[in-house]
């Protein structure tokens, strides 16, 4: 927790110092003010909890979660260079979340959002990509990021269960032989997963941790980071970081779709690489 607080403090100091230097360049200052630089800032802007200079609003403040403020912020929180984000879809989403009678907000601690981290590892000296799916969970008096699941092509290629009618199997009378025919089944070593239950799913996270503990996998770097949000009922949006010229930069909504519960579960399986 101390390390997290120190890191956040350092980020604030750097951002403040940078902002001080921008006052000599009005255009650069405007870019800095419109850019959503941090994930926490995205939450505050989405919810209408800070002013244009980044000063926090708190419950009881006049402009806290003001509808007009939220509408203004939401207009700059989309990747406006993405033609697949239709104006009608964005308009309907903004209308829903800023509804005066039943507004919708996002909550850092609520769940139903997670990080997708595309990371580089060395596996026995060879560069490989591993995707980590990370969630926020309570820890002590605070919270922590934890690895919920992973996607790793090497592991997927190892497990290729044959589900056809001609697959290898253990004979139903094997119990009369004290299952001694298991020797033949295991000695082939090609596809022992063929002898598992229909519902068998390999636990890639456990395998990942095992390889880390053996020292076969070594972390190198993070190549890409994005976040997936399912907190707004009936909607999904993806958050990505854009580093480019202009004002439409920083952490922006890069994908937005209305979804029902069935589509939601299918989309989660797709994101987790379970399809």
C-alpha cells in the first residue's frame, strides 16, 4: 500500500511540474487540460467529479456530478478518430448515463471492470507474449490488483483435447484389470487430456504460476494495456490510451456497444480467449 501511495504521489508531482511549464504555451496547456492522463482521472471525468483544471469535486459541492459537466466531459472521452463509434451510439450512451432521474456512474471498487495486460516474458530464454487479466479486490484496509486469468499460446497449443468418436479412451471394463492399462494410456504421452471428463478445462493460471516458480518464465515488459468495462447495465466499453497529436488523446473510450446478458457472457469469453 505504501508503494502504491508513493507511486501515485510521484505521478501527481510530475503532472503538476509539467503543467507549470505549459503556461507559456497556451495551445500546449489546452492539450494538457483536455487530455485524460490517468485512469483515476477518467473515472472522475466520467462521473463529473473534477473541474477543467483537475480540481476535485466532493459530495456536497455545487458542481459535484453535475449533468451538464458530465455531458461536456463525456464528449471528449471518446476516441473521436474511430469511425466505428457511431454518433448515434455515443449519443444514446451519454443520454443514458446522464439521465437526471436515474444517472449511471462507474466505480473503481465496484468490480465488473478489469485490465487486459499484454506483457512480454522470456520462456527459457525465448521472447513470448502472455496476456494477463487483472482485477481489483479488497486487501486489508485497501485494495490491490490481482491476476484473475491469463492467455498464453504455448499453453493452449499443449492442450488440444480430441472430442471425436474415434478419440483414445480407457476401456469401460478397465476396473476388472485394476486399471493396469493406464500404463499404455500414459506411455503414449501424446494427449493424456483425452482421458479427462467432457467438461475438462486446463487451468492456465496455475500453469503460469508454476512456470514462474520454476524460473522458466521471466517478466520483461508491458507492450499494451487496455481496460474493459461492464459496469453500465446493457453496455460494454473499452478504454485505451492514445498518444498522438491534437486534443483527443489520453485514456479514451475506444469501443462501445449495447449488449444483453447473453452477449455479455460471450464477449467476456472472447476477451479472455476462451472462444
